[in-house]
C-alpha cells in the first residue's frame, strides 16, 4: 500500500513539474520579441550583440528576453572566446505542438483552414472556408 501511495505521489509531482515547464514555455513565447529571437536562433546561433543589432532595443532588454527563454529551456548558450553564443533548443516546443494538436479538427483532411466568421454579414458562428487568396 505504501509503495502505491509513493508511486502516486511521484506521478502527481512529475505531472505538476511538466505543467510548470509547459507554462514557462507558453509564457516565454507569448512576447513577439521572444518569438522573433527564436526565429533568428532557428537559423543560426548568435551572440547577444548580433541579436541586439536585429532589434530597436537596448542590449539589457535583449538579455532580459534571453533570460526568459533560457528559463523555459528554449535557448542555451555556449562561451566562444569572450562572448556567449545563444542557440535554440527546440525540445520544449513540444508543449506547444501537443497543445495545438487539440485544434487539428479545425483543419479538414484536404488541409483547408476553417475559421468561424459571419457569412454574408450574418451574425453567428457558422464555419466558412478560408480562401486560398487570403
């Protein structure tokens, strides 16, 4: 009985840890600057100086964004000479992919996106197909 209780506690502690990690990832990607930093790092590793040159903000502001991304394990850094080079660590993005899978049913098998907008000026939530021209 004690072993089952201990395993149950371990399971719930692990589940809680995963929720905290997922929340950190969603918090980190909530800001557009951090999403842009991730996009840049997806191409290649960069120093803080290189990242700062891509934005109209100070180096300390970029460093603060990197700290948030590091806390969510979305980026890691390596010292190269005198500078820190940041790189993307995409594994935590699995939380975003897993969460978004719940909404896969909003895309039909042919790959068309459906969005809920009024048709012809009518009020309501009828689904309408998003045209390829949009």
